[in-house]
């Protein structure tokens, strides 16, 4: 069968493949310690589940508006105001099937063949693939540990050409966990405004921050940057609702209308009763977020200490998300080889950095219980010591 050319240019998600392999090994009864998860290990909050159950019982089981349940759009607009200092109305918000779908809608509505999208590497692996599917050109800007894996304002300025349409900002970052400082966000905002491009701020990890670090939403820095900003966010990471598939996009009204049109012809609407769970997540107590954060904070300390105690490995301490991104180059292995051998020899699953354009690194997720972290790090240490 001759498939459309657009699919020949994209690859299936490596992260999902390795997680699947680890799961399959577990199912065979093999004792796998998995640090591959890109999702919190907690159950969704009880009051969120209860709200969705109530919506089901009340018959909220029909088609809804393509843009999302009006109550949820309003709740999101209020959240963006209170949490992020962003002045959006409900009509500036579209509810989507997760943060990934938000970004996909955005790219589809915005990017034409030849348009350039600037993506700092290491990056979340779906960004460039989405750009490719839309016929756009990803301009990958490599960063390294010397800048905390963050793009510098100078690098951003140099990467902008007359064809640049969009810059993708992800803070806290997946895979590095790094968070841009308010000064860095300010400097980036200034360049966006001066060069009149757009920025999408993927803020899916905004609630997962450590040691008092603050997240600044780029669009809150003034009216000129606000006009050029699109916010992508969702419920998956903050509320441990990955399987619910609810995210949202907020931005200029014309753009949001365009994404609603796309959505009306592709997915119609996000699962109606699930949206009532999302309303409860935003409007109910935020203690659940705090509890998960405290668990992540403890695990981060342990995994970070254990990693940096291994001779030859090094890793900066991330301020956000639930990942560590150590440099493994001293082992002499590239990331895919390292990850495969680690899984086979010691039954520890990690994600090879090559998935994020960082082939000298691997990504370890600490969204798992402490016992698995201790046991997995014992094995990990043994494996690395056998190499160095
Ligand atoms: C998890 C994630 C998302 C969105 O996930 P959904 O499950 O689609 O809501 C978006 N961006 C990054 C960087 C992520 O890690």
C-alpha cells in the first residue's frame, strides 16, 4: 500500500516503545524497575473521579460543543488569571484531548509548508514530529549542560529568520526538568516581540516545582508578548489524569476559533463526562497537587543523590517536572545502546536521550515509589560501574 508521504517522515514514539517493552517484561513475571514513565504514579484524585461519575449518572453522555463544556472553559480562564496572571476570556480557550492534542491543533492551525518552528534541544519528542506532519520545518537549537539545557536569548535571536513563525518554550522541561528563570523568560519575551514571531508556552509541568522556584508564564509580562503567546496546558501531570485525555489551549481569538473548526471536523469534542472531572480538579481543593509534589520532592532528592554518587556520572539538579537527565558519555555508550543493555542486564528501564535529541544522556523518571527507586538505583549503579 502506498501511504501518504507525510507519515514516512515521522517515527513512532520511542518513549512509548520502551515503556511498552518494560511492561511486557513485567507481564512475563520479570522483576523490572521502570524509570521510564512519563506520568505520575498516583491515582486520579477521588473528588475528581466522583465528579465524573456524577456527570455520568446525570446523563452527561452526549455530544458537547467542539470548543469544550462552557463551564470548563470558564474555569480554565479563571485559573489562567489567578495562577498565571493571564487575561483570557472563556472564548479564548479550547478544551482538547490532552496537552499533546492542544499542540497538534495549534501546529495544524498555524504552520504552513516552509514555515520554521524553533525548538530548543533536548526537546519533548513530539514537537518536531508535529511540525513535520504539518509540512513545517523544525529549526533545532542544541543546548547543553553549561546553560542548564536552556536556549540563550542570543541563540534564539540567531535562529530567527524571515520564515520563523513560532518558538516552542517548555518550562519546566521534559526531559531535563529545567526551569527558565524570570529574567530568562523576560529576555526571550523581548526577542519574540522585537522580531514579531509567536511563542507557544507548554506549561504542563507548571505545578511541579521544587525548592521554592517560581514559574513565570511568558504571556504575563506585558500586552505585546501576551498577543504573541499561546498557552498549552492540561490535567495529566498536575492532577495525575493522564488517561482522561484533557488539555487546553489559550490564545488569540482567531487562532482559537481556527482550532475549534479543526476539532469540529476531527474529534468533535472531548469526552463530555471527563470534562466534569476536570472542572472539579480546578475548582476543588488543591491539596492533592501538594501531596503529589511532596512525594516527588523526596524521590528527587534520593535519586539525585544516588546518581551523583556514581563515579563518572553527572547530572544537574532540576527545579521542576519529575525527570533527571544525566550525562552518560563517560560510559562510552550512546543512549540507545546504554538503555537496551541496562534493561537486558539489570532489568532497569530508562528512556534513551536520543528520543529527545540528547544522545549522550538518558532520562530517568522518579514518578515511581521509593522502594523501586532504591532497588533500581542499586542495579543502575552496578551497571554503570561495570562500564567505567
Ligand atoms: C505529558 C506532556 C504533555 C501533554 O500530555 P497529555 O497527556 O497529552 O496532556 C505535553 N508536553 C510535555 C512536555 C509533556 O511531557
